C-alpha cells in the first residue's frame, strides 16, 4: 500500500519526468518538423498508385510511346519560321545543365512545331524530293503544334522519371535558356503540361503554408486567450499544441515520407485540434476551483474519458480516409489520425503536469455577482427555450438531414486543373493563352493494335485512322487528329495504274514513311504487335464532361471498327487512353472514396456512440447532431451542382470525427448529471452551463484558425479551410440546439429547468 503522501510524491515525479522528456525531445522534433516542411513533391497524375487499373493502362501506354510528363512552352512571337528555335531545341538536348552524371539527357525528347515541320519537309536522299512542302506540313500541325495563324508554335519537352525529381531546377534552367537564346523574359513565358501542373501544386502549397501558417497561429492564440481570459493559460495551451504539431510533422519526416499538397493543411489542423483539447481540459481545471496538483488531478479525472473518446472518434474519422486509393488522401488520413492520437496523449500527460508545476489560477471575474451568474442565466434561458420548442427543433433538424442527404447523393467531384487553382492564377492564364493561340492541351489517345502476322496493309491502317478521325470530328468538339494519316505525305496520283497495283504502290509509299512515323511517335512496335496512335485534344479549361466525351469517343471508335470488320474481316484491337481517361477515373475514384470513407467513419463512430450511450436508440439519437452538419453542407453542394475538389472531399470524414468531440463532452456531463438524480431538463441545463463556453471556444478557435487558409490561391487548401470552418459552425449549432432538443424530446416528463 502506498500512502497518500507517497502517492503525491510519485505523481509529482511522474509529471516532472514528462516535462523533462518533452524538453529533451523538443530539438529532435523541431529538426524533423522543419525537414518535413522542406520536402514536397506533387503531381495530380501521381495521386493514384501504379496498382490503380487506369493508371496501369496509362503506364503501359507510356512504355510504348514515351512518358507523358511534358512541359509545353511558348511565348508571344514564338514563330515557326524563327531559326532561334533550332538552337533552343539543340541546346536543351545537349547542354550539360540538362544531362545526368552519366552524360545522358534528363529529357526523353525535345521538339517544337518548327522541328516537326522540318522533319516532314526534309529531303531524305539526293534523288528524292520532299514528302511535302512547308504549307502542307503546317496544315498537318495546325491545332496541335501550330496555331490557327499558321505561325505561333510551341516547344514541347518530355521529362524522364529521374528528371521529375528535380523539376523545379530544370524548369528554372529551361526558362533561363529561353531568355538567353530567344531574348524572352521569364515573366513573358507561357508554360503548361503535367510537369508544370505538379510544380505549380508544389509552389502553391508551400507558399500557402509560408504565408498563412503564422497568421493562423496568431488568430488561434488570440482566440484562445480571449476564451480562457488568461494569458498564461493560453500560452500553455498554445505551446502544448505547437509541441503536438511538431511531433506530427517529425513523424512524417522520420517515417521517410514527404509532404504532399494536401498534407499542407495537416500542421494547422493538428494545431487547432490540440488547442481544442487543451481548451476543454483547461476549462475542467478552472471549473474544479482548485489550484496546482489538486486542480490538475481533478481536471484529469473529469476530462480524460471524454478527451480519449473524442480523440478516438476523431482518429476514426481521419483514419477512414486511409481506405482511399488516392495517395494524398490516404497519406493525409494516416498522419492526421496519428497526429490526433499524439495530441491527446500529450495533452493528458503534459498539460496537467504544467498546471501542477506552474500552479495556474483561474481568472478572476471582473464583477463577482454578474460574471458568475451569466453562464447559469444563459444556460437556464436556453434550456427553457429548448424545452418549449424541442419538438419543432427536432422535426426541423431531422427533416434537414433527410433533405440534405438526398442532395448530397448528387455531388460531383473533379481533379481538373481549373479546380486546383484560382481563376486569377498564372498557370490558368498560361493554359488559356496556349489554348487560344496554339491548341487545346488535354490529349486523348486512341491506339489501334494490329497483329504483325496478319495481312493488314499500311494503306488499310491509314484509311482506318482517317475514318476514325472523320467520325470524331463530325460528332464531337475535338481538335483535328494527329496520326500517321494526318502526318503522311500527299498520296501520289496512281489513277493511271491498274486497280490491283494502285494499293500496292500506295502501300509501298506509306511503308517508306514508317520510320518517320516512329520517330514522331505515332507508330510503335511491341513484340508481335504494331501500335498505331491517333491523338485528339480537348480544352483543359472548359465545362466539357470528360465522362460523356470518353463514352462518345469509344462509341465512335467501336462503330468504325465494327464496320471495317464487317467489310474486310479486319483484325484490330483498340484502346482509348491518355491523360483525360486517367483524370476521369481519378474523379470517379474520388467520389467513391468520399462515400467509402464517410460510410466507414459513420459506422464506427455510431457503434462507439451506442456503447457510450449504452443503447442503440440513444446512440443513434446522439449521432443525429453529428450527421446534421455533413447533411446540410454537402446537401447544399449537391444542390448547387458544383463539382468539389480533393480538399473538400476529405472534410466529410474529418468533420464527422471532429464534430463528435463536443458531443461527447456534452453527453459526459449530461450522463453525470442524470446519475446524480437530476431531471433531463436540469441535466441539459447543467451540461450547457459547463460545456457550452468550451464548445464555443473550441469551435470558434478551430474554425477561424483554419479559415485564414481560405485566402490561399491553392484551391484544395482553400476548399478544405472554408469547408471545415462551415462544418464546425454547423456542428456547434447541432450540439447546442439539436442535441439538447433530442435529449429533451426523448423525455416524457414536463419538467422545468432548475433554478
């Protein structure tokens, strides 16, 4: 048996050790956190793993025809007749800046509209004439590498995989070289393509954290200070939250991961959630009317159960995102859940130790009579209102949940470029300029596969490509195709020859050009098969429905091939691939993951609530207030029919877990009051008096702290911040109105609030 005095000594020693360990760990955590923030590598294409079936199909396509990681570069005055483009392309291929340690180029290919036009008009031997003249070559490159003015062109640089790891340096060096060769300032360049997409995501996300992390922290601290009315208490809570933030970021670094774009919201989110937990525990400490070790023990005894349950449900909400097949969502969910669990452990272990050590005292009210009575008066008036209107509030709240759920089912998602950046961003302006002056930027590739052992002639293959292009242009708003059919030289006049010889001559003429077709990348060989590629393009910035467009393209291709098979027993396979189908599949996966993660979080949290409430019906009733904000907000988004981005998708499961936090604290006091023999109305009043201030403090601190990031021009971060702020406000409304109304409506007694 340990005497009370001995227990007190042991407890003090434990808390001293906790503080000592935290001080010893702090330098390691700070180093790990700073290094985690330095690492950032993003690409929307890499949001899915290589096991994702559409990504695997895209990877196979890239293995055959080369990678799709390109930079499209142009400027006002980038003219197909400008000989400086030849020097620029040559230096991009040979300059040591763009070579690896072994002397190999970091670029898979470098070309331009001028380079391709020269290849099409080149004389291949002294006895031959050019396959086509300059005007014919330009005609074939219009709406792909040459603009409608027949002059404006672009340089296209395709990166190798090793080059992607240093894309920031390489893009900077590319711009420097253009300025040196073409005398064009970097500010006047227009850049687009997957490499620029990923680099812009990197830069925007890092810029967002650099600009808004400090203002967000200041807002959180000031709100914390205002709510607690004690600078020392606010400083302690905020300092512990920073420790939790550093520990979570250090975990990212020491586990060997790098920060993705969506992980940028992880540090401020962990910070505000840790502040929320700290606010609750500090309010328990102040409410105990004790100081030092006794107050810390009282706060711990009162708060550990709701804090642990709140952290567990929040971690479930975060962790449910790990079911996603999208890498940044899965990564965010895992580290966010870990951050929440780290935070609750630190708060329950370190915060009471600091309270005991500093002997923190509760702030004294300015006016002893009015200040002490204000929470009781508000709770009493609020309970009276809720008791008299509980039926109306309950019916209205449940109706809103049903209607919101209906419209939420109609939500659409998007990961297109215009959903990642603000309409005023440079990258969207560059996309718009290139599409206006040269060509649409989103490629859609139709690959026809022929068995090299069959008797399909080059003439038949080219004819088939032309039929597909004609069918697509007739039915769909797509750019002219680029294929062996469009890049082949004008067919010689063979009308004077016998019919049987005409196709043989044309076939030989086309076979002579196949080396050119392979060098340009429209024909490739894989084992016993030949792949003939036809590329059309659509805008990256329009409102076209990629799903409908893909379906129409597949139907058109299938109908042409079916007709060809009927007429000539042609054996040919087809595949529609490229960036567009991959983006469309990612959008579908995004919606699937939203439903899957939310359903998983809802089920696990509901089961937890039924256990906490010791009943299925009472658990479901308590969950209504937590589903309320999700139904209202996502129902509104579904009603607006505006596609949501990857940042907003995450908030459903995250907000569900966070919303349960206040619910559990409220129910903890409600059940405690009921166990003391209070009526339901009296228990609701006592719960409002004890919990409402902390609930308001935490919701306002978290919401406004995150809302600072709504100023970001990186749309996923902006969407996440706005959505979380709105959802937290709605969750507070649900916990202060709907939850008490449900608890009061559940009672058959007609009691009045205690005075």
